[in-house]
C-alpha cells in the first residue's frame, strides 16, 4: 500500500475524530498507535501531544512486552469482508482508549482525553471502535472516495455512538431479544426537547420500556388508543408532559408511542429521558449516558469544571480541614449560577486577613457553612459585581468591583466580567477568581491566567505531522529528560 495514502488516511480520520469529539465533549485531542503487520514495528500518530507524559507506561506495554501482538487472529473466509476484532483499551487514568485488529491493519489503539465532566465513557469508546473499523476499511480499499467518506462519517458520529453504546448494553444485560428501538427514541428526545408549550421548555420524565414488559407495569393512567399517540408527534407528546411536570409521575413509551402514566418502581430494562427545561439527561437503567441541549447530544454531566480550583486549594496554605468545605461552598454557588443561567463572579481570598475590595461590605460576615446563609449568597451572586469569600468560609462582601491595570492575555470576546477578573487576579496573587458566564462556561483565574482555557491548537495539514516509530518517540522523550 502506498505510504502517502496511509498517512493521508490516518490524518483524515484523526482530524474528523478530534473535531467530532470536541463538539461532543469540549476540546479533545486524539492519538493512534498502530502496526501494519504482526511482525512489523509500531508507529505513533500524535500531532497534538496527547501521549506526552505517558512514555513509561507506553514503553512498558508495547516495547517490554509482546502481549499486544497476541490474541485471536482475523481470518478471511472466502474473501468476505471481515469486521475488525475489538481490543480492550489500556488502563491509563485520564485517557479513553479502544483498539482492534484487522487483516488490512494488524493492530490499532486509539486514544482521547477523558474529561472530568463525562456522564459516561461508553459513547466515546464506541466512537473509537468505529474509528478502528473505518481506518481498517480505508486501508483495505485504497481509494480516495473511501477516505473522504470516512472523514464525514466519523466527524458526525455522536448520535450513532450513543445508539451503539446503548444497544451494546441492552444486548449484554438483557439479551439480544430486547425490542427497544434506540434510534426512534433518540430522535424523539431531541425533538421533544426543542418543542415549547406556551413558551416553556419541557420538564418531566419519559420512560421507554421494552414492549415485552409494557403489560406488566402498574399504571396510574392507560391510554386506550396509543397508536394515535405517536412518539414522533413531538407537539402532542410535549402537551402530555404537562401531566408529569414537577412530579414523580412519568410518561411511559414502548419506543414508538406513548402508552400511559406511571409512578413508582420501574423495570431495570429501560431508557429514561429526564427533561429539565433547556436541557436534560438520557439514562439507561438509571445510569447517565449523556445530556442534551440546543438540539444536540453532549457528553457532559453539566457540573462545573473546577478541577483547577481544587488543585489550587490543595497547594494553598488554607487549613486542610477547611479546604473541602470551601470547595463545596464555591461549587454550590457556581452550579446554581450555571443552572439559572446568570453570570456571577466569586473572589476567593486565601489570605489570613481578607483584603479590602470596593463594593457592598457586611457588618458581620456571613457564615457560608449555614445552608440558609449559603442560599442567600447564591441570590446575592446575581447582583452585578463579585462575591468576596474568605478562607474563613465567610462572605465578606458582594457587588464588589474588580479593577486593575491592563495585562496580556485579555480576551475582548469575553466581556468586562472576565477581563476585570484577569486584571484583578494579576494584582493580587493570593486570590482566586471564578467567573461564571451566563452561557455556562466557568473560568478559574489565578495570577492573571485563565487556568480553564482550552488548548489553542493550530489546524493541521496532511503533511505537517507524520507518524513516527514508537521507539524513536520514546528515545526522543529520554533525550529531553
């Protein structure tokens, strides 16, 4: 096979995978380790440096052991197309990986980032498995048409990845006879989520039950002519959801139509769509699979990404007994602001004595360990200006004005709240500023730097980065050390 075609095929699938996962989960990198033949050398394609720092474990698994070469062989019977044999991913914390073997390409292992706010890694694993199949297929058919087609397929694979993951779970847990049709359910979830009733977004729960189990349920209400209540009639279903809004009641569907209303215990074999206004969650057997909003599925559990804040607390001089409480207080305020879609700024003052900040000060600082006072602080966060929270777990002021000299790294696209926080934190290194935008992004700012900012990757061209021999990559890492 022409090596330039190989590199072009890897480039297109890698690019599509990174773009698709970035839409689904936020900025995401991808990398590939592969060997063309059983006796051949391993190569790494990692243009964005995802595997940097993993050299010792990669060397242990691939160069100090031949276990990766072993396993069931792929056999071509009568020249028929052969599906790649799936390979379990490596156990690397912070990475999701899946691989496979095929006649055309002996070994592949794809990697991507495991974001801290994933509902489940399942859909992403299914996505990587499909990348394995498409690359093996492209190598078997050395034609430009297949390569370009694979790019579009893998880039827009989110809904199919969710379906594949759900179907695999249904097959493994409940047998191949499960009759829940997943694609109509996914279409209905997005369709209903975008349908307003008198200007209001849907709230409530719709449960999708295997048709075999429908008759065994204990209904509050059963509709006599369910064939008229088609799930595809989003407007009608949206109206019916008024019956279960803000309650523990649930609409029941067999995946094609609405059957009735139920309350109480549900069978384990079920899909659940939990609508919460402008967003919602899809679950299988009570376990979250993904969220949905704005007419798309997303991997996020919609909790604020505060990993950097937690790390700063661990490195600070704040008493160990107070760190967890402080993190819990800040997380609670940030989460409320995000759910109610209003902007908020929190100044977390880690000094022994809180500094003076221009704004509305309090005669007696509020104890934020008191749930009632914490709820008050959440309401105060809606007022223009920042909350001033001390390491003593108290609120010292609100509507605080943040100022400072202009610094590098300001982003005019982010507005005054964000840029003021950058300037103020640059002038006070014992402070951490958390900024919640009204459209939900959360920034953790320290010493004038937004620690939550995603990486800014330059667009790649097919010739800009080529696969390298794995031994060469590992040797280069040793030279740097």
